C-alpha cells in the first residue's frame, strides 16, 4: 500500500481487499425508484455525502443489491463456488501469462499509465464510452484506470482476449451506476 502526501511517499507492506456496504438512504428503502422511501431528497443527498468522493473513487465495483423477493427465494441456483473458483483461477493464469515479461502478475498490479499508453492500451473504439465519461467529469483519471483494469478482468473471466467496447462498458457500469448515463 502506498500513501502519498505533500511531504513524501511511504510504502507499507500491506495488500488487502476492502468491501463496503451501505444503505441507499437513512430509511433503507431508497433502492430502485425509491417509491417506498420516506426520506427527503436532502436527507438522501446528505446521507450519501457521508461517503466522501475520494473514498468512492477508490472503490472499483459499486453494485446496488435489491432486497430478496419471494420469487427470488425459489429461483434456480447460480454457479457453484467451485465453478467460480475455476473461472477465477483461469483468469489469473491468463493475466500471469499476459504479464509474464513484466514485473506484474495481475491486472490490479499494472499502473494506470501502462494501461492507457503501454502495451495494454486498448483501441479507441473500445474506450469511446470511457473517454466520454472522463470528458463529462463522471470519472476521474484514477477511475478511468480502474475501469480499464476491471475491463481486462471481465475479459479474462470470459476466456481471454482483448477487451472490446462491451467489456469496457460492463466495467464502467460496475464502477458506478451514474456512469452509465454517459
């Protein structure tokens, strides 16, 4: 982990995955169109304002999870943990192979400039929506870089290759629902 301040940069021997959870509003019913929500628009805005922008800018995946319905209780099961683990192992192998001649092993290790300008640079046709989100101020440059890393991972989880516009679009959607409007 690297902490950069005006007085210098410090590297700590730490590697972690942060998972956050939050209600959409104080009453907790502001998901979707929020028809059951009893909070004022200001209360919702203030509530979400507690999560500072710089913190959210470092969160790669932001998903809204809806409450389970009765229908959902009886829905068919998804992939098993073993199936997911196998896909992840394959994706990590693809990353290690792609990055074999570098100092990095995983997409998450690659610095942003290398994703944007280096050997992992994607064609303009694949990043058009990402460029638009950056231009409109929906994404910061840090967010842009993180979307690229997620796009490569999405592609690796799908079997490999080079991310296309759909892969980048999915990564952008997973980053923040507000970015979809870009």
